[in-house]
C-alpha cells in the first residue's frame, strides 16, 4: 500500500446521515469507503468486498452489529471491527474488546478518536501474521 493510498473502510449504520457524514469525511482524508444502510446489506456484499476495517453500529433494526459480528466470525471472516453506539454497556464493551476487534466508539465521538482506531487497523494490516 502506498503512502497516498489509504485503506478501504466499510461503514454500516442505519442512520443515513451518520453514514453520509462519516463517508464524506473519510473520503476527504483519502480513505476508500463502502457505505451500507444495514447489516444485512453489508452481509450480502461481504464476499465481494475485502474491507480493511469495518465501522459498525451496534443498534440497528433487523440485525444489529453484535449479531453481524457473530455471523461474520461463523463464516470465518475476520475483519477488524470498530463498534459504535450511543448506549454503553458492559456486554458491548466485552464484544468490542475481543481479539481482532478495534474497540468501541461512543456516539457522539471525536474525529481524532476515529482516526486513532483507523491507525490501529492499518498497523494490524502491516504487522506480522500469526
């Protein structure tokens, strides 16, 4: 990956305004962005995609972020995940801290916090594979 080329980030949130604003901001910083309005929409596309990082809302209709995380793991798909939510809980924190996940962002979050998480995703990509 070149210095000018940043990673491909997939955003999944049922709040269209959140997806639009995050996607716009990330694209302005040089990231390639895939935007999805539902976990189901992302799941239907995941085999054709190879995102370097998944930014995933925890609370969505039909299928929430935790359930999507579980399904991806059951399919053997390991994408570093950043969970985001407005409702903090010990269960969500525990899932967010599992191996391979990048953590939890509490809404509203500051852009530097998001960028720090994306830097961790980039470090994971560049690090040695077990």
